[in-house]
C-alpha cells in the first residue's frame, strides 16, 4: 500500500500541472476585403422593354417579360416576353453584357414580327 500512497499524489500533481501551461498567443490576422466586382444590375421588365424598343422600333411594345441567367455562371440573360396585348411569354431573346450595358444578342432574329 506504500507504493500506491506515494504514486497517487504524484499522479495528481502531474495532471494538475498539465493544465497550467500558458495558451499560445493567437497570431494577429489581417482581414482581407473582397475585391469589388463591376457587374451590371440584373435586367428586369423595364430594362428589357427599353432595349427591345431600341432594337425593334417597328414592332409592338413589350407587355410582359421575365429575365433569368442562361445558366450557372453565365454572363448572358434569357428573357421571355409577350408583345402588345399578349400576356403570355411566347417570345425569347438573349441579353449580353457589352460596353457597360445590356444589349440584345441577335436583334435581326428577335425582331421578326
């Protein structure tokens, strides 16, 4: 029992000594600001109506339009739209980024009335 009486206090002293080490200091980190990305605002019905009227002045005005990205990460936007009194999205056009603004990708084929 002598051995147990001697080793028990020694073991307790070693275990308590383990928790007394100072914690390492946290390295100073410098926050990196994200780079600003110049992107055009998402096109909406008003923008598409304006671009369609510029490209197709002879056609009826756009009544309704819904625009969405052509695919994940794609720079192009596909707009489905209805002309005149048509409330259905029967037509489709692609908008592309160019010179800091949206433009119709293929106005010759979009403007076929």
